[in-house]
C-alpha cells in the first residue's frame, strides 16, 4: 500500500476563490519515503502581506512557475491509486478537488486519511496536534514551517512513527482499534489492516477486563549524600549556574532543622525569595540523610508543575539521577482499565467518541500513571468523557499508577491542599512523616470547603428516584423476591403502600425546595431556622419508610439507599436543632437551583485533626502570610500557632514597587459606570502612549471587563487578552508572556501563582479592590468562625490580594514596576488602615493624570526616551 502525503500553500482559506501557490507531495511505501515532488504554482491573485509572512512566498517568486493546469496531469498521476494523506485533510482535499473540477478533471481518492486523527490516536498525550508543535515534541525535523514540501515531509515522518508504534502494540489492541476505525470518517482501518496481518510483537502484556495495559513502574535510586546541607546547596547552585543567596540557604537550614526537631513552624517567605528551591533542597537533603518520606502540598497546579519540572530538575542535574518524586491526586483523576472497558461497551457513537475510544486503548499502553489530564481532552470528547465518568461506579478497579506503599525507597510526595484535606490520615498521608505546606495562606480558603456538607435539589431528587422508579433499585428487587418462605402476597407492606409513601415523600421534597426558592432572595444566602414544618414531615415520613424497608427481605443496596435519603434530611434537622449553621441559596426562582449547606466542622478541627496530629513536623510557608505583622486574619485556622511565625523577607520591595492612586477617578457606582470606565481607559492608553507595551489589568467581575474591553478595542491596536468564565488563566498568561504588545484583562485568579514576564518595567492595574462578593458562601461560613466576617475575613482577604499583586511585579532582584489602584477606597474608606498595613511596605504616590504621565515618562523604556 502506497501513501501520498500532500500539503499545499494557498492565497487564502476559501477554496472557491483562492488559489494554490505551492504543492508538496511525499510518496511512502513500507514505512519509507520513496519519492518527493515540490513546485510553486502561478497565480494572478495578489499575495497579501499576511500570506507572504506566513509562507515566505510572494508574487515575484511565482512569475515563472507553472500553472495548475500544466501540473494537473502529473499531480493526478502521483496521486492515482494511493491513499490520500494530509494534516487537516478537508483543507487540502477541498482545494485540490475544486481546482481539478475547474479543469474538468475527475478527482476522488478512494481512500483518505487525516493525520490529525492518526496522531491523536497513537500519541494521545500530546498538548497540541498542530504540525509544528507535535513535530517538535516527537523530534521530527521541520525547518521551514508553512513550506508545502517541508510540511508534507514532516507529516510523512510523523506518520511513519505512528505506523512503527502501531506495529509494537499487542495484536488484540490493534484488532480493537481496527473495528473502531472502520466506523470513522476516513480510512484509518486500511492503514491498520496490513499491520495486523504481519503482526510479530512477542512482548507480554498484562490484561484486565479483556484489555491489554502497561502499569506505571518507576524505579527510583536509593540515594545517599555525604555532604553538609550548605555544601549540598552550593553544589546545586554551581551545577545550575545560579546566584548564591545566603537568605535562601538560611531558609533551607531553617526547614531542615524543623524536620529534625519535629516542630511546627509558620514561615513568611515573600515571592521571589527562592523559597521553592529552598524547601525542596531541605526536603531532598532530609530524605537522603534520614530516610523518611516527606509530603509537599501546594494550592495551585502551576506551582506543582514548577516543583516537578523546574526546581526538581535542578537537583536531579546535581545528583545525576531521578528524584523519588510522586505526584498524588484523587483517584478521580486517573482512568482504570475497567473504566475504559465501560466506555468501549457504550453504544453511543460519533467521530469524537470513536476517536476517544481509540485514544484510550493506546493510552493504556503508554507506560504512564493514567492521569487523564495527560490526554488534554476538549470539546465533544471531554463532554462525553465527563458524562461517562459520572455514570461509572468503580469497584475493585485496575489502575495504572504506582501505589505509594509499593515504592521501596524514601520519597517525596507532591499533592494539593484539597486532596490532602479530603484524604485524611487513612489515605495516602499515613505514608509520610513530615509535611511542608507551600502557598499556606490558601490553606484556610481550601479548608473552609471541608467544613460543610452540601445538598442540592438535583442530588436529592436523584437519590429519591432510585427508590421510587418502577425500574429502580427498590421495586426491581421487590418483584424478584421469590423464596420458599416468602411470597409477595404474604409480605407486610404491599407494592402500592410503598409507592404511595414514596410519592408523598417526593411531594414533600418538592414542596420543601419550592419554599426555599420562592422568596425574593435570589443570589443571596439565608439561614435555615428551626420549626420548618415540611422538613419535620419529611423526616417523619422517611423514618416510617425506612422502618418498612428494614422489615422487608430486600437486598443491602436497597436498604442502604433508603438510609442515605433519610440521612440527608436527618442531618439538616439535627444540625439546626444543635444550633449549627445551616443556610441555603438559589440562583433563580426554580427549586432546581437550590443548595443547602450544613456547616458541621470548625476550621481549627480541620487543621489539627486532619493535618497536624498526623505528622511529626509541619512547616507552613507563604509569600503573604502576615498582615500588619500578624496572622490574626488566619486565626480560625492557625490561631494557636501565632508564636511560631518567622518572617523571611530579604528583597525590600518598597524600593522596587510604586503604588499610584489617582485623585481624579470617580468613585465606582454600579448603577452608572461610564465615567469610571472612561477614566480607567484614559489611564491605560496614557500609559501605553509613553512607550510601555504591556499591562495586567485586574477586575472584580466579568461585566466590568466587558465594558472596558469595548472602550479599549476602539482606541488601541494592542492585543487584548480577555478572561471569560470559560477561560483558562494559565493559557491566557502564557499567551500574554509570549507577546510583545498586549493587555491582559483578568479577574482575581491572576493575583497569585502566575508569573508575569517582561524584560522591562511591569505594570499592574487594580480596577477595583478585590473584595469577596457578600453573597459568596465563604462569607456566610466565616460568620460561624469569627465575630465579624467583614472586619476579620473580607477586609484582610482583599488586603492580602492587593499585597499579592506586588508579587506579580517583583519575582527577582532585577524586576521593577508600578501598581495603579483605581479604587480610591484603598486610602479614603473608613477601613483604610487595613490597607495601610500593606501600602506601608511600598512607595505610595497620589496625583492626577498629568502627575501619572510625568512619573511614567521617567520610567519608560530606554529606547523610547
């Protein structure tokens, strides 16, 4: 079988009006390139500057090139009786078909293959399937992207890699792929059939649920070290050509001593102080010298990736071997072999679903841990995957990841705050003796989500329906009761009695949630008080129903489900009776949007019972732990450890950051925003007019982002990167950092954990102070923890966020920048003293627009002066 791999360059994207200006064809047979053809093609169309910059082709280069009609016979001969292959096949095939039709030449390839689909199937863990990206990832040369012959050759070489990989798979998997491929849009099955026929792989694979798989089995070295910690630190610095920092070594020594002495320490180490490398150095040194397991936890994925791929790599380069680093996530993040079988057995089919099924078959054989994030699912594949995951009930499943208890060398675990708190000591934390918490100021926010139980109408309704439906758990089992001693006719409770009782319970449930959604309090949260008649009736009816079910010879699943439904309402009633906080909220007048929150734990209990009591030592590190030299704002979580706090701030940010607070900005009024928005835009454009090219602009809501974007799009040609509710902040920031001239409009998610990169002066604008919305459930939850949730939670939260904004500017000793705060409340409101404790660390200027421009002129890029 021969393949013709085709790529074209064109004057535009419309096959009906645009022309082909270059074609490259690479012929393949037996996994080898056997012929190449490349030619420019003459066009009378004017090649636009964009196409010229993209392809490197201009009209002068085509003056002596043949026309398509002259090349058509030879192109047709090359493509005849070959499998037509292209990357994004619809584009190339449509153009060629249109042009052949124009000259009355019949052209319809018998077999076609889109390599985007092929690459997705055989390399399911790639971040992108753009030709240049995947070629670089798989070490396939692509010297001149958007040259037709270079692209065709790269595509052919990538296809050869896929064919070689396919030949290495187990025959059973290839046959499964073949049957799925037969139902795809293109003819990948014809590519697979010869591989199956000549299959010779002798490798032995594990099998479960009829599927072949390879588990992750990382082999770690049991390392040793004969140096002191300062010597080890100096070795790391020299191996990586880093700056030796006495403060960084001091922090590493402090953390090491904390583990040796089994203490609890709270450490503020500001952003840019090198804290990540410091605590990882201390942890690795302790593991190598003491042989104990250490657990590291962060709040953000960004920092986890930095640990795994940046800081760990520096130490591995020094030691010369791979560190025993293990990323620990919830089981929900990993696929099991049985779950893949569940998806394969599902009858739903379209092109995306078929592709996903084929990807999963290959993914099981990738010698990795089965982390579904590696597959970078999106669109229809992601929607379908999430649907199936919600339907699947795991039992004794076979997972690919390596269980921590099977690792026989001292190790470093990396997890996130939420998974750590959710797992408790009975989960993976019991295998670790020491805990280092980075981004510790986030721990209270995460722990707050572990202080309540949430019930919503949809989940309660679903649980009830499992009992009330005729084909549900209860009545299916009821009809199946046929024993010598019992018949349906002799049972104490009839089918009709159970059904009537369940209908009454469903009616009361609907009435209960209807009442909660009927008041004029949409978007607000209200406390649920004692004496709710419908709730009392629900509990009474459910207790009666449970008593009847317990008397019947039904299976355990039915009785467990009945107890679960009773538990929901009994928990709500008992919590109210005990004086615990129970509140509810609805986002519309529909009961389907109602959620009930039962606050059944205190923050202090979460921290001490789920964390502190299980570890020999604990170090909590943060770049913004203190506020006014105190952690009183974190007292619900860390109050008893206030004396264990060490401030470590070596960078003196006050010399590097200027806060500018305009005097000519109107106070924000949500009822009329035009004047405020116009002044915000005026400050932004004035900043850009001085020669500065980038700004990070932070908002408190998406509506204000849209209003500012509309103004900016009319007055600047800078690239506008705008966060929406569907945006990925990390991807937006990556784009922002790659661009030379750009404005990034984002929300509170950009205040921390993200690295704003610029070679010149940096600028962050805070459009409005980052207060938590009053109707956020965190505010209600903190009312149960503090005497005044505004003074002791919302205000410190906003002040800490403002402080973190400086961390977006100053990441190292060479950085310099300004924060413009457009919200005058920061210095004028009655609560300004809380923000003063932040501003006192920086150079603060107030003034009008001309003062701002004058100051910026003094700090504009040197080449623009």
